[in-house]
């Protein structure tokens, strides 16, 4: 437990800290206005969290039936949310 905590503090804590800081609020208070063509550059500061995705995917058995069920569940949920949003938009 202690080893895991120390490893997290040495490596992943910095990425998580950068990802959770409310940069948008600080930028808005400072008068930063995102450009219409460039989007919000501050969103790029949340990208380091994607580094974890590779590590997580290595630990998951992608051929297992449970993983396939989870993928179908997420896909079904996203489709349901999409359809509800479409109905809401068009009514």
C-alpha cells in the first residue's frame, strides 16, 4: 500500500494535479477569451491524463466476454443518450 502511494506521488500525481486544476476559471478571471478558430487551448492541459489509458488497456483482457459486455453497454448507453438528445433538439 505504501509502495503504491509513493509511486503515485512520484509520477502520476503531477499529471492528475495539472488535469484537475480549474484553468478555465483562472483564464476567465484574467480576461482570456478563446479564439473562434483555434478553440480552447486550455483544454490541452487535460491531455496528460490520457497517458494512463495505455497503462489501463494493457491490464485489461480485451478478449474476455466481460470486456465485450462492457463495451456493448457503453455503446448502448451512448446511443440512447444520442437519441434522447436528438428527440429533445427536434421537439
